[in-house]
C-alpha cells in the first residue's frame, strides 16, 4: 500500500520540484531520478497485482484491480520511454534555438504533472474522482500541446480544451445519472459512486437510467478517446505537440479515456445490459475505423497521419469490446497495450525526423533509410507493426479481434473492419514507404544515438508479438472474469 501511495504522489512531487529548481541541469537530474523510480514502482506494483489480486487504499475512493494494473502498465511503460526520450529531444531543440533553456523547467514540471494525473485515473474507484482525474489530464496536457506558444499550437490546444471539456461535461451527466440510479442501494453515501459497490448492486440499478448514463459516457469519454464524429480535436493536438507529448497523448491519454468508458460498460455488462453498450461500441467503433482509414489516405503531414492512425486503432479497440466475446475482448485489451507502445515508437521517431528535416510534410522527408539508416529502419518497422504486419505484437491483437468477430457471427462487421485495416496498410505503405525509401535529402545526415532507445522499444513490441508473459495473461484473465466472459 505504501508503494502505491508513492507511485501516486511521486510524479506530483516531481512536478513541484522541477518547477522550483533554477538550473536546467538540476531539473534534468530530478527528471531522470523521478522517471527511474516511477517506472520501477509501476512495474513492481503491476506484478504484485497480477500475483495477489486487488488492493484498496481508501474504501470507495482509491482501489487497484486487474484493469487498473493494466492501465498502470501502459502509463508506466509509455511514460518511461517518453520521459527518457524527452531529454535528447529537448537537448536538440535547445541546441537549435527552437526551445529556450529556461523553458525546460516548465516542460518537465508539466510532463510529470500530466503523468501523475493519468496514474490517478487508473486507481480511482469512485466514478466522480475518475471524472475529476480525466479532466485533470486535459488541463495538464493542454499547456504541453501549446508548449512553444506558436499560433497553430495555441489553436490546437484551444480546440482540444473546448471539445474535451464539452465531452467531459456529458460524461459528468452520465456519472450523475449513475449516482441517481444508485440512491438507496449502498451502505452509506460512500458507496453511491464506488465502482465496486455499483458492481455489487448492479442488479438493483434502474435499467433505463443505466442505458442513458452509458450513452452520455460514451459521447463524453468517447470524445477524449477520439471516437468519430467527436474526434476532430485529436489530429490537431497530436500533430502540434512536442513528439514525446504526442507519444503520451496517443499511447496513454486515449487509453485512460477508454478505461473510464470501459468501467461504465462493465457495470452494464454485470447488470445484464451488456448487449446495449456493446452495440453502441460496435457502431461508433466501426464508423471510427472506416472514417479514419479514408482520412489516412490523403494526409500530407506525417504526424497527422499518425494521429488518424490512433483514431483508427481506438475504433478497432471499441469494436473488439463491442463484439462482447472472450477472445475479441482479450484482443482489445492486448491492443490497448500494443497500440500504446507502437504509437509511442512512431511519434518519438517522428520527432527525431522533424529535428532532422525541419518539416512535418510527407513530401519534404525522403530517403531516411539512406541518410539515417537506423532511424529509417526503425520508423518503417514501426509503421509495419502498427499496420498489423506479423510478427509484431499488433498483428496478434488485431488477429484475435477479427477472428473472434468472424466466428461469433459478426461476418459483415468483420469484413468492413478488415477492409478498413487494409486501407490503413495501403496508406502507411504509400506515405511512409516514400519517406523511407525515396531519394535522400541533402544535408540530412545521421548523428546522435537517439535510435538506441527506439530500437529497444521496437524489440519489446516484437517480443510481445511472440510471447505474452504470464503476469500479463493473468491480468487480462481477471479483467475478463470481471466482465463475465
């Protein structure tokens, strides 16, 4: 329990320390130390939950179960890689004059604040606290989207805050409806919004109110997830933020929002209304995949291309949960992790491409494999991985979702989904292929060792495609038991 408190409080304390330190070198040392400890604590706690089961910090408020541990794993791994790569990325920005050295304190303070708010999302047992934590991730990350205060970044951050806030307001209405539905069923007021209490008393909740609450939560949290048609903030925010923050937004923030939505879905599932919530997830998820696939075919900016890929993958996860069969949900949970790791790789690599070519336009980047062979090879391998090419891990999760969909009687949806994935692959092959294999741009020579961390991350993505460690399998199995699958 003490370790879990340390995990929750350390990033917030680190944010304060980074904000108060005066010298940039001290800020970086504090950032390194905090990152190492946070990652170590996160992985150790996830392992403990996989072996020993749930733990409660404050009854009705803070609790960690298998689903929480799965999200903490994603937050820890992607956050750790983003934190480590932030150092080399910002050093190059400072050297080029794009980032004043004085802004490093601001960046690292906001980074740890953002990281910390997402950890609070994962352990919130109270759905009101969950809502507050999700809103806190928006407020802390908006300043990072507009980090350089350029016009395009400020517009993207403003759009992000406005649309996310409107969405999260609808999620609040859904939460209030759950509160209303639970009146009189708990043992005191502390149980009225406790997720575990709502699960225990789910059969006593009013079915009509539950359906309305989930519908509002789907639109509200779905806006933050990037489900269409509520997705319009995402390509702007993800493409304008610094690359390590784009990795956090795509790999972790979207997963946090989907986690909140999944908590609502499980309540309906246990209450016997899973067919209703599953149908909505199927509809919104399929529409999201198809729309994002078409947009990916016409993108001229490679960071926007990756952003639309995030939308497509979150739609795929929604469809997997919507199929409501064991192996589809198993694949969807896996894909939350595999997409987070792979998209982090792609956004981090894209950041180093931007530093090398000084452009986000696909047409301005060419011949990366010749001018920067290590970075080019990793970037192309990452593109193939997120497209679902074997033996990388996203292939396994996508295959699990698709095969379960076809075998459970969703042949039409599975076929449309497969067509969308094929379009995404074609879009990646056309755009990324030209960037990697085209004629080398003059002056873009490989230097630095940023590729090493990316190569390690690529190795992890490949490893998970060949082997799923037993602790991770235990966590997913327990989540499936929660969902009665």
